């Protein structure tokens, strides 16, 4: 099981949950299951979300594995200059 | 991702050297072709009519006289750019910004455009376009825009992120919040607290080359565009979406780029040029003037930031809090949120809270500017940190070292850090000779830290080996800072050939798969990863070809030092085959030899820098001169150290300009007063000392050579480093950037 922390902007779309526990081995599985549980997350998941696993931020590589007991954090995708 | 991007320590030969850049000769001889240097047969000239009002309802536009003028081939308004955005608010904002629909929202907002046979006719035609405006009250200041009596730009905006939701519209688009712990409890433990409000003014990226493009739409639905951009694939997608074109039928070629710094990650005039070409049936060139660049493209946010930091007498920060108000121009965006994420990212804090507030104003739509939103937040936080260090009587560097984030720290924006590099940059600053050099009269010293998120993204590279064994490398990330040299070095390193035998170029959108833009400090990080992957794929092909040439199993071949070696007792007498040997026989061993790579480069890793600044302030005039400046930053691995130094120096130079002189100045009428480089003063060489650099190399575990992005972080600390130095020199805390002579004189007068 993975405990995922949602950034504040996502919480209203996930029944005001800050932390969600979910069974997922990859980022793709994590996002898919989260969206199934909270359908309103579909919109931000299209292009607004990055996933931090143990502090490393992944913006696009949804095949990235999630180690057991990893700290997982859903963040907003940051613009660059 | 099948490519293993893990760091693998090994001796590097080409990487880390300083060869001459391949684009240098073209640039110094004037042969390099920038956005305005391309021409097509039958090309028309475009000019744009812009609103003179900061806020006005467009009641009527009559283009009939302009259309009737001899030599005018097309006139477009918003009616020629129908809304195809399908409810996508951010795409609609881009569309509306390119051409105002119902309201002009800032001085300079485009309302119509013409394409004519020459510039004289085009200008004349603009004067014949009649626009009836209902002038509306306007607001340009971030704090005034939040006042209850402020004119509201968009009546549909109800602030998001606050509970309960407001029942009336306002200019505040959204609140966002980050942090952890209990800041009230943390402040209760503090022996000393610093609490201040800071302001920063709006600045422009100041790229020397204005936005320029040539667009050509054909009657069969295909189109092409030559354009100065940081991201041809993204421009293609956005323009295709806005104009209803099929993405694959729009070919975008990026020109050389005379600076972008984030301002060329957004489209401004390009959809208008395409619309004009579509209507005229001829190619159209659109080049923005400097005045237009300032008034209608690319500025950063103006901000107003409250910071409160508390610490115990032993120098431990007990709590930190900031409220950051950022302008986004007239459309909703998330610039304050990014500032709120970065504000305290350098520190290990038990109790921290940041709130970002997005504010709409009648100014141009804000664009990314090198580590967007971070410099302003760092200015406020690092100034307050400096004040607090003085207040508790601890050295400013030691105070930061004591509280610096490290591996295992929960960042102020949420996740726990892995290995990070702020500690080494601070230790390097403490040990640097600059820190202990003597200061003279009216001189002061300041230092500051900065943080930025780097990223990677979608990347595609083709590596082709020619018959003579030389290599062409096609990349999709625009070269803004020497990446063609760096990527050639990477290809040479992998293949084991000379740097001079590799020619890198930026491909157009019809020649290569999709690439994200050159932004987020990703150009060399991500394209080098794809180049390594492509080169290794090419080596696999060359081993197969060598096997055919020798008629031995491919398993008996090793690639070493740029050559195929046959291994095993039965092949010992075979002389190695070089790339040139294998390439010469390619036609008879299976045809052209190439390596391709398509990947997502993730794991860029966050970045930190520490800067030291000495200034001398003339107390009579308030003029400030930077007399010494040092940048210390981790590059992971500097592929071409001269270009890494250039990125460090460039970011520092831009930050110094922002800190001391640059600002958008609006009149009471909401019109920009200084839309040109005479009145908007960016630093020139004679304004700056030689900016010293110290490159730290702490390998990034997520790149084969340990490379990190280096392009953006260097603009984050300078505002605060300069402000701390000036404050040290004049004995007054400077809280408003730019710290221009009038502000310094006013501060000195107030002190007396």
C-alpha cells in the first residue's frame, strides 16, 4: 500500500482528503486508481500533475515504479523559463 | 522508459572540455538566421493594431476602409480567429491574448492586424481601422487590484481555494497553500521575529531579438511557419489548436534565437500571422517592434509579499510564513502558487506556511521568466533571513548553513528531499575568498540562496552516421545556450570519435518526433540523455555491421574507444574497425547507419545556488555599482564548462538588472511609459564586473553522466543578494525592487 499526499489544490476534488492510501506499483496505476476513486481528479490529471517519489519529481514517466513504503506526493506541474 | 538513465561513474574524454561552439562563426559573421531573417516569395508584411487603453470594451471595429486600401491583402480581427478552445480556459486565454475579443485588457492588447504588400501600406491601413471603445476603469497595481473597490476585470471570476467561496467576483483568481507543522506554535518559541512586506516590480525577459515569424497557409490545409521560439513542437500544437489545423500539416521550423528566457515558450503573434496568411492566401511576415514586445509580450509578475520568520538565539528557525501576491496579467494563472512552493525550499523548517494569491491586473499576460516566480519569493525570504541573522547576531552564512535543507528534510512544498546540494554551495560560499575580502567606504556585501525545480520531459533525437564516418545529430530542443556544442560532445563521447566529426542541428517539426520546449533547464539534460541513448543504439547497429564485415558472430564484438574489436582467441588477429571503416561499407552491410531515441527524461533533480555580491552606493545620487559578484551552483556534471559558466553569469546579470533598475512604469492612464531599452534599463557590460563562478559537480543519480540542468537557478538569488549588499552599504533595509537611485535616496532620507 502507498500513502499518497495530495497538494492542497487537489483536495477539494478528492473529498477533502490530504492523504489517500492506495495499492499501486507504478505511477500509472496510482493515478488510474485515484481517478477511479475520485472522478473529479480526471481534469487535473490530464496535464497539471507531477508525482514526487521519495523526493524525486516525475512529470511524464508514468511507468516509474513505486517502491514499498515510498513517500509519494502529488504536486502541480511547474512551468519553466 | 527502456533506457537506463542511472549515473555510472567513468572517465570522460570529450565531456568537460571547452571546444569552440559550432554556431559561433555564423553568429559573429552575421550569417546566422534569426526570426526576421527568413523570406518567402510573395511574402506580405503584417502590422498589428493595439489598444491604447488599459481596459476598454470593444464596441465596434470597422475594417472596411483598411480592406479597400490598395496593397492591403488581408485584415483580421477576433472574428477571424473563432473560438475552437472547447472550454479549455488556458487555451482561450492564449487566443484572447493574441487578439482581443470583447474587451481590451491592457495597453497594447491586439485588436486587429493587417497584411499588406509593404510596411508603408500596412501602417497606413492600421490608421484606417476604426475601433470604438468604451473606456473602463483599470487597475495595474497588485495590492490595489485586491481592494474591495477595485475595478473587476472578469466578472466570472470567483476566488478558488478559499472556504467558504466568496459570493462576489473579484480580481483574485485563486489562493493556494503549502506547508507543514504549526507556525503559531513555532513563533511562540522564537526569541526574535522578523516580519516585513516586500514588493517587486514587473520586469521583462529583455531578449534582444523580438518575436518574429513568417507564416504560410496553403489552400490544401497545410501550412508552415519559420519562427523564433523555444519550442517549435509546442508552437505547432498551440497554433494548430487555435486555428483548427491538423497538427501534422503544420510544419514549424525554429530560427536561431536571440534570447528567450521563458518569453518564447508562449505564442503571441504567430496565430495572428497564420490567420492573416490563411485569409490572404500568401506568406506573411510578422515582426514585433521593441515597443510591442514590451507592451504585449512576456513580462513577469509584479509582486507584494509578506514574510515572517522566527528563530531562537542559537540560530534555529522555529517558524516561517509568507503570503505572496503575484500579478498574472488579465488572465488567471498560477504564478503565485509557484512562488509559494519555492519560497522556503532552501530551509529545513519544522513549521512553515506559504499562501499564494493570484491577482488579475490590466497588464500584459504574464509569461515564464527563467525560474518563473522564484526570484521574487527568494528576494523577500532571503532579505528577511538576512535581517533575522543580524538581529540575533549570527553570521548570515552560518545562519543559513544551520538551517539549510538536507537529505531527509521535508520540503516546504511537500515531499521529503533526497540528496540535495544547498549545503555544499553554502559551505563553498563560506570558504570563498570573496566572503573575507575587505570592503571600502560606502560598500556593502550581501549573499543569498536560491532554489529551482528543474525538469526533463519528452525528448526525441536522431543520430545519423554519414558515409565518411562523420555524424549528424538532429535534436528537437532549441539551442538557447550552446546545447549544439554540448550535445555534439556527448555524441563524440559515446561513439569515441572527435568532437569536430559531429554536427548537431535543431530539426523542424516534420523531421523529428515531438519534443517539449527548451525550458525548465531541460535542454542539455534531456537531449543529452536522448543523445546517449541514440548513440548507444547506433553502436549496436555498427557492431552488427562489423560482424557482417568480418563474418563473425556479433556476440564476439566489443565496442571500445570508438572502434569495433573482435574478441576471442579465433579473432585476435583482426584489426579493429573504426566508425569511418564501418560507415564506408554501410551500403553493402544493410544501408544507412543511424541511432534513434525517443524517451521521457525524468528525474532532473531540484537545484540550489548561493551568490555573493559586493556593491558600492553613492550616497549623493543613490546610484549603485556592483563591484564584485560570485555565483556558486551545482551542475551535476558540466558538459561544456564555459557554457555552464555562461548560464551562471547570464542569470546573475539578469537578476542584477532586476534588482537595481528594471521595472514596468505605468502612468495614471494605465499606459506603459517605458516601452523601450532607453527607458527600461537592462545592465550592459560596462555596468557589471566580471561575474565569478564556481561550478560544483555533485552527480545527478538520474543521468548517465550525472548532468543537471543549470539554466535557471542563477537568476533566483541575485535580487536578494544585491538587496542585502545595498542594505549593508547604506544601513537601511531595502524592501522594494528595483532598488533604483530614487528608492535608495528616499530610504536614506527617511532614515535621517
